[in-house]
C-alpha cells in the first residue's frame, strides 16, 4: 500500500465513524437549557443584556455619551473636536488644513461634506463616480461622514455605500470624519441597531468599525501608528 492508498483508507475509515454533535464535546449530546419557571418571577436576560454586563460603559445620557467618547478618543489618539455649529466645523477644518499644508483632498458627496469641504478651497477628488486608488494615496486627507459613533469604545462606523466607498477611509494618511451629535450612541449594540434602521435588510457590502488611527505593536511591543491605514484620525462633531 503506497502513501496515497493509506491516506484514502484513513479517510474511508473516518467517514464510517459518526461525528459528535456540536456542543457535545465528543461525549454525549448537550442537554437543552432548562426553561425558566413561570413561578420564579425572573425574566431570562437576552444575549444583548448579558453582553452589556461585561462591555465597557457607554453612558446613559447624551452628556455621558459625549464624555465617554471624548475619553476613549484620547486613549486611542483620535483627535476629537466637539464644535458649536457648522461654521465652527468649517473653521476647524480650515485650521487643520493650513497647519498640515494640505494640497489635495479626497471626499464624497453627502450633506455634511457638501456643507463643509468646499470652503477649504483645496483641489478635491470625489469617490462617488469611481476612483483610482493611486489618486487617493496622493491625497493629504480623506474626509468622510459616518453612519454612527460609539461612546463605549470610541469607534466610528463607515461603509461602502454611504461614506465614500471602501478605500476613502483607508488610503489617505489623514482620515477626517464629519458627524452630528445625534449620531453618537452608547454602545455597540445600539450602534448595530442604528445601522439596521439606516439600511434595513439591504446592508452595504462592507461595514468597517474604525477605532482610532491604524496601529500595530507587533515588533517589540512598540506602538506604531499608520501601519495599515491612516496615521491620523480626526473627528469633527457639531
């Protein structure tokens, strides 16, 4: 019997032995969870409620959401600016562009970007009608909107359909996010509920959770920003 025949014989032998059912650990079928007693007066927790018991706090009010998001952003090295209104957002964005010497930016068409980006007076490329990845890499910043922001983790959610495509938030070295205060929610479970409300059952082909600028600590545990994406992340909220 050659090597090939031995391998096929082992496969045939293995196929004759029934595999254990998932959850049985190879010994016996897992017993179903007991049904709650109607006399106990206790309602079993849903998985979402169970998860919230060990996830970081997200806050119970809009003020607490803002406080938590600001603290998480500081920990993540995200530049977070809470602004009074749209005019203040235009002023802050112009200040950042001047300080960093932006020559070209990339963006997409949306209510917030249309209200803020043109005031920069900087040549811009939009991704709505398609784009060349090399053009995006040559841009100094990518300016996008987002679906939702998460106070719990300092995360923002972008997608391929409504926030500029797959590459706009990844290729330029500085990712700037424009957001409204009412887009901020407490935790990830609320965030996915908001996404479902926005997109229904027709979810975008790509949803990305951005938690701080791109980073790695693989080499000698030294934190390096910009390893696999933007080196800088800025959130302007009003």
